[in-house]
């Protein structure tokens, strides 16, 4: 039967072969991912007691909470993934892409723009496509936030804040996406034989600009950033940065607690203008989630705070103490000192250049467009979508796996850097606290972990740091 199917496909016209190959590979990847998730869900279901080697770092109550949280997330991921794959398949089988392109053409025609205004039609198509994606994804996002994250104590948003945030994200995305896309399409059209070099350089400049302005101009549209107050923590962070010649200019605390009790930290900026951002949920002394559980005299709340967040009392302290914060930042600064950030940028840009070069070779192949329902036209935007999203999908899967392996290697190296700074014990305890705060499940199926974990599992990181005894 299998050979018969292969022979039948081989006998089909080349455009049909391309279409079914794309569809078949998409479902192959989905089934592979579903199998990996099944293996991990089996771990969640069967590992109901704290393994002996974890006894000293995780209590049974937290272990059970994290098990149930990750099980719920895995079940949700299965159903949302199945929906997404089914939706994508139906769009391809029913000709959803050429239909939406035709709708975009009819919209532009109403304003007097004919088929020769391809870029205008492309922008309308892109707006309709992202709107469709936002609407179909909204129920899943609502369920994830207000059922799963709410159930396990992470959600801090009200429905009104969530919806306002979603509209704001969509608007900001369009303000960036549409001008960038129009310029990219224009460069491809006028670039001549070497358009792929100019297109690559343009995307490089755009990515560098976005990274530079994101935290100063885009992120503050969604979250409140305040400078870290003067004090021992700020002094110690500045001293640590100076000790490794990290050109730190500012330290911010971002009000992540109005969305979620998950925690994070990162740095950004180019050349001699680096900034560090700490989530308030990461800081034991600053987290509103801790203050909500303390007996304090009532203070008036602003309308914005009362309507947008709903901090819940916690029985346990959220976040890390100051020495642990320094250890976490020692790890993050290790990424900078060891050149991981630059290496990732170089790999990303090499990949981007390769993809644009191959795009230049493939864009003239009419059968690629015919395969997806474009018999009479070859729009550049559709070509980008077909080649980058569908034709390159096998390559993208291999690249993603390789980058995951590399990321784990970088994480071990950054941990070793923090250890060399004399912060092994503090990082050890910080990793345990962060795992508890975020309800990370410390037991993983080896195949699932190998394919998905960009960070090494907790136990592997703790072993690498050394058997430091903790209270």
C-alpha cells in the first residue's frame, strides 16, 4: 500500500508532488512532536513521588503542584497543536491562501488600486492574515491564561486588561510589520540580480534596530519599567559588571507581576550601552506578590493597578535574595563575556543570508506558485511565504534542533562562568527557587528533553555546579 501511494504521488504533476510533500512533512513533524509529548506526559502521570535524588531540593507538595501544572500544560499543548495542524491543512486543501489574496485584491480595487499595485495588495493580505490568526488564536490564549495559568496561581491579569493588551499588541505589530514588509518587497522588486544581498542587509538592519529600541520604546507600551533604586543590590550589580568590563549603563525593574508570577531577567543593548532588566517577581525584596501576603497597613491603589492586576497572597516568598540575584546575573553576564550573544547573531544572519540566496534561486519557479493555487500570478509576498514557511520546513526543523543543542551547551558554559566568579552556591539555590516559583518539573523523558529543552534539566545543571549542600 505504501509503495502504491509513493508511485501514485510520483506520477502526479510536479506542482501536486510539491503540495503533497509539504502537507506530508507538516503532518510528519506534528506526529513526531505528538509522540515526544506523549512520552513526556507519561512521565508526568507516572512519576507521582519525589525521586530519591531530588529529596533534598524539592518537597513533595511543590513536586505534586509542578507535576499537575505541567500535565495540564502538556494536555493543552496537544489539543492546541492538533487544532493548529488541522487548521493549516484545511487552509491549504481548501485554497485559503489564494482566496485571501483575492479578497485583498478586491479590497484594494475598491480604492482604485489595480493588480499592478502588488505591494498594496500584499499589505492588505498580511493584515487580513494576521487578523485571522489573532481571532482564531484568541480562544486558546484565553483558556491558557484564565483556566490553566489561573488554576495554578500564575495569572495576575483581569479579562479587561488581557483584551486591551491583545488589541495593543496587534496594533503595534501592524505598525512594525507593514512598513518593514513593504520596504522588503520593494527592495526585492528593484534589486536586480543581487536583490537577495540587499534584502538580507535590510533585514539585518531592521533586526538590529528593533533589538536596540525594543526595551526603550516598545516594551514600555505594555509594561512599566522603573530604575532599580539605589541600595546594596544596585551597588553590587554595578561592581560585578565592572569586574568583567561589562559596559552597564542602566538597571531596570519591570512590573511583570501585573501579568504573571513567572520570573525572568535579561540584558540588552549594543556596544557600550548595555542595560539589565529584572522582573519584579524575580526580586524577593521588590515583588508585590510577597508584599500582598504580608500584614501591612492598607494603602490606596491607583485605578490602573486595581483594574489591571490582582496580586494574590502567597504563603512562601517569591523570588530570590540579593546574593542569588547576583548569581543569576553572573550567569547572564557569562553569556555576554563568552560571546554567546554575538555567536547567536552571527548564526542567525548566516542562516538568513543562506535562505535569501536560496529564495533567489527558487522564486522564479512557477510550479511552486501553481502548487498553492496561484496559476496566473506570482506575488513576491506569496513566494516568501511558500519558500520560507513550506519549502524550507525540513531545513528549519534540523536547524532548530541544532540550535537547541547549542543553547544547552551555552547554558552549561554560563553556569560555569558564574561558578568561576565564586557564585556556585548562590546559583545552586537560585535555580532551585526559580524552579519552585515557576513550577518546573525536574523529571524529563530523555528524548523529549533532547529535542525541546533549550536549557539543561535542573538536575544536570545542579550536578555541573557541584554537590553544594543546601539547607
